[in-house]
C-alpha cells in the first residue's frame, strides 16, 4: 500500500521528532516556565493537498500552528514525510483508518485526536477541513521562575574552625544544600538542584529515547529540566575563631567568637546571559550568631547557613525585591515571609517612579525610587509579614497602589535563638557590672 521510501521517511521523522520538540519547548517564553501542564485545545483548520491524505496532514499541521505557533516545524516536516506516493483510490474508510494510525504514531500526542469535517475536490487536489485536539503547554497559576543552583566549588583559602581544618569540598557542598533550602523557602522560584543532574538527565534520557513516550510527556519534561536563572559560585574561605579581650570597666576577660566567610557568586539570567548579581562578599558573624563550642562541622554548618541567608537576601533584592501589598493605617503587609524575613528587621520604603533607560545602550536601568519611610517587621507568617511604618510624611495607605512600594534592607533582625542569646549575654554583663559596683561601694 505504501512504498519503501515513504516508510523510511516516516521512520526518520519519528526518530528526530522528540528532540525537535524538546528544543522547541526550550524556546518557549520565560512566562511558561513555571510548573505548568499540558492541556488539549480543540481547533478547526483546513488545507489543500494533491491527495486527501496530503490535505489532511496539511490541515493537521495548520491546527498545530494555530495552537502552538509557527515555530513548530514538526507539523510541516511530518506533512512532507507522510505524503503517499501511491494513488488515492482505496476505500475512504481504509485510508482514514490507516492515516489515523500514522498520526498517532508519528505525532505521538501532539495531535491527541481529530475528525474530518469535510472533503472537497478542488482542481487537481483536495480541500480538507479537520477538527483536532492539539496538545499545548500552558502556564499554571504559579509564576515561579525555574532556578538552577549549580554546586559551589571550594577556593584556595581553606576552611578552619577553632583551629581545626575542615574539608573545603564538604563545606562547599553544605553551602549548596543550604542555598537550595533557603531559595525554596522564599516561594519565588522552582528550584532545580543540579547536584543530582546526572541522575535526572539519565532518567530523562530514558523517557526521550522511549518511542512509546507521548509527546505531551516530553513537553512537560523539557519544562522541568530547563532553568531561567542560575546561581554559580565558590566558597573562597571560612574561618571561625575565639578571641579574648580584657575589659577594664568590669575587670573581666571577655571571649568573643567571630566567623568570617568569603563567597564569590553570580546570579545569571540564562535566556539573556545578563548578570543579575555578581560580587565577592565577605560575611562576618559574631558572638550570639555563632556557636562558641562544637566540632568543625556543627559550627561551620551554622555559619554557612547564615551565609546562605545573606546570599538569598542579595538575590531576592536583585530579582524579586520585597513589596508592600497592603497598608492599613501604620501597619503594612509584605509579600514575603518564612525564613527569609526576621522580626526586628528594618527596611527603607521606596516609591517606584518612572522607568529609566540607559542613553547609550538603551537598556532598562529599572525605575527611579523615592524614599518615603521606614518599616520595622513585627510579625512573620509563612507567606507574608507585617511591619510598622514610621518616618513617613504622608498617608501611604491613601496613596497606595499595587507594586508601588518596594523595600530595601536597612538593618537585619535576629532569629529567636540569636535574640535569646543576646538577651542572656546582656543580663550576664549587667549582673557582672552590678556586682563590681556593689563591691566598689563596700570599699
């Protein structure tokens, strides 16, 4: 019924089609990269062909183009590969049944099903109209952007905790894990952990190579594997040490714990190759923030956790700065909660102004910002936080508009554990000073 040339063409088309549509899915606009799904869209389309089969395949190609755009070259390629070289004299039922099988086999789910609405003989060919259910990758309600965290590497500075060396590679790995946890908790990104990329790619290749895998599954697979943003970096050095200082006023020697972490990292926009954030940061933590005792791993892990907080703060400020979503009197609600916002943190409140354009490159410089007040966080919820507004010369509630008020970090609040340690330390110092004063008064 079909010649050898046709069978070879169809086999070749089936072979390269998965790779083609994976590439096509990777070229979708960034807004589609949130955790999305494949849905079936019913459309009607018509096309002309020299035979009924050619016209039907051309109409199906037009249906795919209506749903997924002209970038989907697979439909036209399948149309060319599937034109029958024989005659069209067989019974209508038989060739339609065979064609249905061809479409299911070759397009593998891009066209889930179809029916022929009309066949009109026109000139030297046929005009065929079809109704088809075409697979389309559509965004869900979430607008989270996929972000890949590339495992951090170890620099030459070394890792030393209270005089004990710690494997720098292990420290870099723990920093990566902390970043995965922190970024995930922001609820701003769909995090792709590249530490296990070899395993995920192996599993993905099994699906791509399987000729029975539906194209809808391949489209979803491409959606999960490609990141829009990427974090890369290196743990340059980490040092934790105790130092003692004699304080004359209380006649005591005070021991202080200091941790210093140097990390170089970048946040990249994969699609545009734009660097959203870059720098080598030196983070210093003291006293109550750092455990004063414990092994290198326990203390170092805590310090790396603190450093991961700072990295995520910088990244969020560059990509998703905190916004005020409602104002009620002097109380404002922030669009972020969880582990990334701390009670007691103070933010400067800025009102967004006009968009700014670089006069040389014509690239966007963001928007102008005008300082209008200060917000101090008083309560943190899983997804939001509440803060008290101060230092304002206007009623921000009366002039509030969505996405108009942005926050920039002014001072950082303590975690409950650190706050408790600070209070205990202050009480101890107060007690020592009172005892010294009482002793001096006795003399």
